C-alpha cells in the first residue's frame, strides 16, 4: 500500500519519510508554496511568538542582515540571550540549534551513555559510536513513564558514566517535578555527566521545574535547550547549553566554528530582552490551549491520550489504523501534518504526536479525528 495515494499537480514527496529519523519539513514535503496551506502539528513551535512587531523588525532589517557577517565573537549572542533569561553569559553557549550542541557534547564528553527510549533520536544518532548508547526501554504498559530512581540504578548496573534525561519527555510529554529532578541529581553525583534536555520546559505551566537556578550545585550537569520550541523560530536554528562547570563549557566552545550563527538569528536574539512580558503571555496561552487539546482528544473513542507537561500531546491509536496511515490521511485529505512516531526507537506503530497550534486549528483537528475514529472499522469497533 502506498503511503500517500493522492493526485496532485505537485505530489507530496512521501519518498522522503524513510530517509530521516525525524520528519521531513513541510517545505520539502509539499513545496514552500503549498506549505502555507497546511497546519503543521508535527513540528513543535510556539504559535504566539515571535510577536508581530518582532516579525516586522526582522523583515525591515533583512536586506541589511543578509549582506552582513554575524559577529565572530560568541559573547555577542551570549550577552543578548543571558539578558533575556536572567543568567550570567559566561554560563551559556549559543548554538546553531540544539543539535549542533548535542553533536559537540557527544563528540568529546560521552564515552558511554544511558538513554531512555523512546526519545529525541539525535542523542543516539550523533554518537561517535552507536554502540556507546545503552538503551533503557520504557514500557508501553506503564505508559512509557520514566522512573528516575530505576533509571539511575540501571545505569549503575551497566557502569555507564553518563545519563540523559529529557524533561518534559519527547515524545511522551512526561514532566518530572523539580523535587524529583533535584533528588535524581543528588543521587547521580558520582556520574561523569548528566545531560538534562529542557527544550520544552517553559510549557510546563506557572511553576517551571527547571534545574537552571540550581546548576551551581552539580558539576556534572549540562542543560540543553532548543529555542525552536518555546520561542517559535525553528527556521532560525537556535539553541543553547547551560552549565556552571566552565571547564566543561570551554571544551565545547573550542569545537564550535566561528560564525556558527547566521546574522538573522543573531539579530533575533537582540529582540528578546525587550519582549519578555509578551513571551511569558504567549506561554500562558499555549499552556491553556494544550490542556484543552488534551481533554478534547481524550474524549474521542479509539484514542488513548498520554498526560503531558509540554505543548504537545502523544496519542495512541487503539484500533487497526497505523500512525503512518493516520498521518497520510490527515495530510492528503485535510491538509494537517502530525508526527508519526513509528520510527522512534522503543515505540510501536500506533502513536502520533500532536503539537498545539492554537484553539481554532486544534478544534478542527479534533473534529477531523473524531470523524475518522467514528468511521466503520477505523477504531476496531465496527470491524
């Protein structure tokens, strides 16, 4: 059976799916002109930020920016970001997306690492040696929940020197409390390295359980954050890592090329300090939207919805339809793009991940999914 069976002058490039452990972007999948007509529930980005005024500023500056080199001094971008998030710039490295930093961390800091799966695949794919990853496979019968104490005990049994924790989890959305994370870090002091990816943590709600204010207590801690998600700019490729261990940070800085950020991304960083209030308001809107999306999806018979502390929801299809089939039908028939999680190591072929894209778009997706699940045989109820 073909993945997508539609007739179109410019067909959807379903051949791209096997070539990546992630998902093709809409631009390459359907073309940049058609991409604007499709609601992207796959890539996880804040729909309410940047503000219209920030977009106007970027557009006005663009002719100059594309003719200018960005700064060759990394302190320039570090200073702007540090002012926005309230930290010392010496504790930051700003990268061309979090993936650039993940590659650097894997290259020089990781010999063997424990990774709970399913997870964000870059932490496995970009290891120097794929055999360096010890996989802690989460149980579907326990809703893929990660027990931090079990995980640490497992890592010690295998003698790994490093562990990865993604909080909230991707693709599960599981959120660990600050108390649980602090307890975990206290117990993990003997490890060489603990990577905590907090790329989605700003969507956790009013009390954000970030380890950032407590990083001075843990020399082995490196926090990684993608800025694509919470700042809503995946196309700019921005991310950062944070640690109070300056020796560790300096070893990472030496790996980064000069001009690793482009001038548009660097200019965007300068807009952040003056827009903190608008940013925080956008997070409150996203948080409210995703709670409604979660509840509305949970009310659809034939879908199982996992708890989430992020801006996305993981959904299991309980009938005969696979995630690949559901993704294809939504894209071809309804111009909606969701994340098929079938290629996530440790996950079966019945899961999709849905990122909130605002109340109107979310409501339309819920309506379409409800109709699909009610169709004869779709959820196994009419078969």
